[in-house]
C-alpha cells in the first residue's frame, strides 16, 4: 500500500475515536511522506501540530499504522511549513473524511447527537441517540456495582439472550444512564448492523401524544417496534400516563416475542412502581433485575482518579481522598466537585487544596458536615501568626516542601514561592529582613529585600500572581 493511501486509511480508523473538531484541527493537511526503514514519516504543517499529535494521539496513530501494515515499526513526524500555506493541496483534507457519504451526522434539538449510518444502497441501517463518551471502559467497577456491570456486559455480548429484559434501578446520579448508553454503544460496536433505539421515558410520552394528535400511530409503531435493541431511560416517568403505558406494553410484548433486547432503567425496583400498571411491572421482572448502589470509598477514589485523567487535571491524592470521604450522595456530585476544583485551579492558576475543596463542598451542600476539616472554625479562628505558618501555607499551595523554600534550589518552581513567602512574611507579619533571612537558611537582608521588591513590582502587572496572593491570604485567615 502506498504511503499516502496508508495514511488515509489510518485517518479513517482514527476519526471515530476523536472528537470532530479536534480531528479536523490537528490532522488537517497532514501527509505520509515516506517509509524510512520501517518508520512511517508523517508531514505536519507546524511544530505545534507535531508536538500535540505526538503527545495526545501518538499511541493511537502508531497502533493504527502497525495494524494496517505489520512491516512498519513506528511513526515519526516532520514539519513541512508549505502544508500550512493557503492553497496547498498536498496534505489530506480530513474535512472530506468527516463529512463522507458513509456517515451523515446531524443535530436534533433536545436529544443527544444522532448518527444515522448508511448501508451500501444508502438505506438506513442504524439510528442511535447515544453519547459516545459512555462506554464500558469508562465505567469504574466496584463491589457495589459489579453485578449491574456484569449483566450489561453479558447483554452487549449476546443481545436478546438470557438477560432480557434487563432492568437496572438505583438512586439519581449513580450511573444508570451511563450503563444504558454504554450497552447501546457496545452493541453497535460489536454488531454494527443492529438497529439500536435509545429514548427517555419522557420523550416516549411526548412521541405518543404527538402521534395521537397527528393521527400517525402507525408511523410511531413502526419507529419503535422495528428495532433490535430498545433502551428506555427512567421508566418511572410513565406514572399516571395511561396511553403511554398501554403503548409501551404492546411495544414491549412485540419486541420480547421477537427476541429483541430490552433494557430499562428506573429509580426504584419494579415492585415499588405503584403508579404503573401491574401487567407492566410484572414483565420488568421476567429477565434480570439489578440494583446500582452508591460506590464505596475505594471505588469513589478510583472514579476520581479516572475523571482526573479524563479532565486532564492534576490533583494531590490527599485532596482526592478528601473528596471521596465527604461526597457520599451520588457519583454526579462527586464529578461536580472535581470539575469545580479543576476549573477554579485553572482560573486562579493554583493547585486545589483540601481547604479550597472543602469550600466547594460546603457551597454545594450547606447542611453537610465536612469530615476531616472544620471550615467554619478555620475561617473564624485560624490566622497565620508566624513565619512557619506562612511557609506551610505557601508550600502546600505551590505543591513544594518547606525544605525546598528554605534550601538553595534556584529553579523557578521553587524561587517564585520562596520570594512570595518572604514578601508575605514581611508585609503581613511585619518581620524584619534579618529575621526573615535567618528563617530561610541564613540568607542576608539584601536577598530578602530584593525578593520583596521583586514581588511588589510583579504584583502590579501579573494578574495570575495577584490571584495566587489573594488565595494564599484567604488560607492565612486574612
């Protein structure tokens, strides 16, 4: 296979695994230049594109290359600035790959992304309202959700098998929708010709009402009954909606009789769905009924570590343990606290601390008692009174040690916190230059004066440094 054709095949393989905007941004106008002794050389327009592709997608690219040509052992990237020139058509136009005839993508209001796959004669072979980020690989398995995960995996491997219907229930935010959509994505990955229908109960009710009002029930029945897999989210929404219950009952029966897979989620077991007809709830228990429980501490911690990788955030393990200890309502809240912690750290250019995370948790749930940190006592009673107090706070804020601050390391990662620490001790505690210097390994007063003056000047023009100082002062009780 020629290098150019090979690269196009690689891009086609990569495209479904990368967000459309990212794929176009980084792979537009790239080209395979040559096979150099088993190394595929890829031309890219800029050094930034080279570094980003290598860091973010290098493993995927190399894996795809080796799968398509077993004689290739690796990939290299070379910068060819002409590829960035306007009108240059040497590189691959990946926009054409994204908008090819094999897949047509469109957005539909109030639902997830809808992808309509086309067969060889342009006929529709699958219709999905699924979010591709939900898959079984991103579902963290623990003791409290092992059975629902195993049952979902079994359904993916054998749709319409012994776990039909599969009924998953649990409180809000524990991952029911994640599992439901992961089942749909998994089945489509293993059986691309199957027709998978994912719908919320609320949307099903809306469709029933519209079909009745517009006298299009035959079209409605065709849409919902000519599927291989039917995924219904939040079935409890059918409560006291008799027409929808009746229509779902007949849809369920027809699909079940034809061995089509049915998966249902709810916030309670079938026996507690008091406002649904008994003939419906009895059918929900014909297959497998599994409960999603709130994950234990170890599983919550594993979820946080995975989300950190997903969000590309770096947080001290002790802070993650603090979140896992204090968030015990649902996984959605767990993710929400982590998102806010990462967002605040990026906006204020600082690392999340137990103190800052405690404030987030308290803000989200004012009634909650924080375990391992008394935020109110901290606010009311704590104030940094000594140079040692300030050193501890600054060291924790910048993720260095007090020994680093007092030592001779002159790297920027240590110099900036050291100088800022001297500045705060001088301006907030009023210690003399000589006293400050003795606390920093016996430095002379000139060194301390220089550090304080430098920080004072930088605070006039560095917005991020101002944010750091304000955050540290809050930690100091000021």
